[in-house]
């Protein structure tokens, strides 16, 4: 039986992953993800839906107060409690089937 | 202090010797009957100050300011419509330069001596640190009004709105016109005013609520004899029949913060050493005192500035594990700071003094009692929160806005005792009390629930020759 050496546990091969890719390899990398509605990738307006656009307008309306730190539904409920008559359409969107995805405000994950 | 309208103790019966100085034996018969303690119905009213288990601290304070402005704007608007009928009320963004308008917003006081976190990064310390924490007012403080859209700086030509007498965070209405330079020149100001006071039923007989604060049992200078005299008085073990009858009329004791103080020795102690057991002695002393009191009368204990509770307002009740002896009593209630409750229809609202202490640093020329009256005038318990007073970041509500005017309002842990009866519109009358720190003055304050008069009692155990 050949004696096992402690150095057998160490990889002696060079780690090829750390070598910089050639330009050919770079072109074959995965295409970047399309910007979503939230998070760091959301930079442009073109890819968001009409509902999201409406909810962003609700976020930026100063008469209902600041929008960071609260979910949109909480902010809507607070606006109603203070008698500011927030639009019902916003509430319907937030309590509808897509409510969970649309509940975070515009700046969530970006600020 | 001038002439305070204090209640004098009831005069003695005129006997030359009371039962303490008479022969024993005669008094052992049924004449020495037990004196029953008066009772009063207690209803807690401070549910808004209790925070739930889920407390999220990542919200910003802008939400709290917005809630405060919205809640008080309606009240201030009614005042404006009553006092200045012809003046239009506009938002800051719509203030023009041609006409006189009224604007409602939150006040911000720009003070250059206010300690700012940015100073820690400044290259030179400057003389802010040299001044210390005594006062941050200077002669060039300026006032800014803010609402949800914009802010504008103000120049006041009105005597009621001077930088020295106001603090940041107050919601008010100002009337004036905008100058071409950009400043808004103020000619009149309106505060939210006292909220509505519910009618209170007058009790038939005298009943007292006892207020004490600042026992500071962890402080090495605390006089245990003085504290024991206080406990003995309240439990009816001190004095002769007149004192016992007075003690029997006390229906509620409120210990408004500062009962433990800072356990300095504990901070330095090794967690595994035997010394820690001795350093925790003050906590056991506090529990013993509370057990004796809770066995005799209902006690409400509030946390104070240095007590082992959270530092931000509203302070949550002290934990049950600090009171293994007293907690089983149903008469012992651990409550929040600020605390609001109702005793037989009489509404009491009190804090352990952090709000008044903070306001005193940012104003000049106002006594502590004046500041307490201002809190009522401004309809807000601690307007400087969250600017200079740490506060929980509330989102949908501001629980410090006063909804109802209390009958008794107190601020504890103050340097000296002071009291005044404040008369408000609509027949409202509020007893304002500054409860002094017990370790400094040895004073217990009794407030009569029938007449709303105060009776301070001082306990002294120090008989040096003088």
C-alpha cells in the first residue's frame, strides 16, 4: 500500500477559474438580467407595468407623507385614517392577487 | 416659589398628648380600630405607549413627523378659522409674496450649539464640547417652518414666537407674509391649545394620589432610613392617628421613575465574580421596598432616565424578573413612561421627566413648570422627540399627541417641587406638578383628588446639629 501523504489532500493543480477569461469567453457569458421593478437593477422606466407605474405615482405623492420604511398598504391605510382620501384603485391593486409583489415601495432595496 | 396653593395638613385635635404619648394599656382595647384604606377605581389609559413584540427600528423619523403634523393640523386649523377668519390657510409651496396668509407646519429651531453627530467627524473639537451639556441656546438661533412639501425660514415680529421660548417639533400656525428675500415675516402665531377635558365626577371625600420619584436606590448616597420612613408612612406604620388617617386616604402610589438609577458597580464587575452578587444588592433592596408597598396599597412603577429599561421613549415597563417579591401582587403594576391612567374619573398623565429636562436645555428663561404648561398648550407631550430625545420610530401614529386634557399632569425627577393650577378654555383646569427627586429633597407629593390641591411631605432622617 502506498503511503498516503498529507500533501495528497492539497490540490496541486492550478485553479483555472481564477485566470482571466479571453475575449472569446467573455462573449459567451450569460446575458444580464432584464431590470426588474425593485432592487439594484431597477433603473429605467420602460420595463415596469402600468400598475407599478400607478403605485409609484402614489409613492411619490407628498400629500400622503414619506413612503420609505412602510409598505404601500400601511401608507394607504394611514392616509385614509387621516382623512386624505387616497385613491381606491391603489388599495384594490394592493389587496388583489398581486398584492404581495406590489406592496414594497419604490425605494425598497435601493435606499 | 412664591405662594403655592398647597393644602395644609389637618390641624391636630387639640389634645396635649396623642395616643403615642399616653399610658399603654388603655389603647389596647377596641378603640384602636383598624382604619380601612380608601379605594378608587383604576382604569389604565396608556395603551398607546405599549409597544408590541415586533419592533422594527429601520423606519425613518420622517414618518413620525408626518403623523404628528396630520394629527395636529386639524386641531390647529379650527383655531385658525376661529381666530383669523379672513386669512386663507395655504401650504408652504403656495405662499406668495403679495398677501397675508396663514401656514400650518412643524417648527424647527436651528441652533448652532446643538450637539450634532457630525461633530464627531470634525477635525477640530471647537467650543461646543467645552460648553458641556448645560444649555444649547445662543442668540442667533433661527426658526424654520416645515410641512410635508417644503420648508421656509421665518423672521418673527411677534412676541409669542421667539426662539428662546420654543422648541423643535411643535405644530403651529403662523400668519404673515413672505418677504422678497425669502423669509416669512410672522405677525401672529397660534398653537394647538389644550385638548378637550372630560368632566370628572367629584368624589365625596378626600382621596389622595401619592407621587414620588428618584429614589435612586443604586446610588451610594441613597439614605435608606429616608426611604424606610416613606414606606412606613404609606403603609400606616408612622405617626399617630392623624397621620394614619391621612395615609389611609392615599388610594394610589405612583413611583415616577428613577427608583433604581444606574448600577455603576455592575458595569465594571466581572460577570463571573462573586462581587456581582453584592453589586446587585440595590435591585434586591428595590424589590423589598416594592413588596412592602405593594402589600399595603396599589403601586404603579414607571421606568426613569437611568433605570434598567429601554432608553428611547416610550420606555417599556420594567421587567418582572427585577421584582420577584412584588410581582405576584395584583396591586403592583409595572407601567410605561409616559403613563396615563384614570382614578375614579380623574385623568392623570405623567412622565419621568425626560421630556421636560430635554426642553429645558433648548429654551431659555422658562421654568420647568412653564415648560409643562407649554406641553399642554402645544398639545404634545414631548415635542423634542425624536430630534434630541430618542424615540421609537412610529409609522402610522404619534402616541405623544394629547387626545384629552388630563386633570393632573406631572413631570418627575425635577430639581425642586413646584405646582400650579392651569385654567384652560371651556372650564378645564389642570393641576401641574413637578415632582422632585427623592434622593435630593426627600419629598413625597400628595394630590387631593377632590380639590386638586397638593400637599408635599418631606421626610428627613439627618439630624445634624444646626
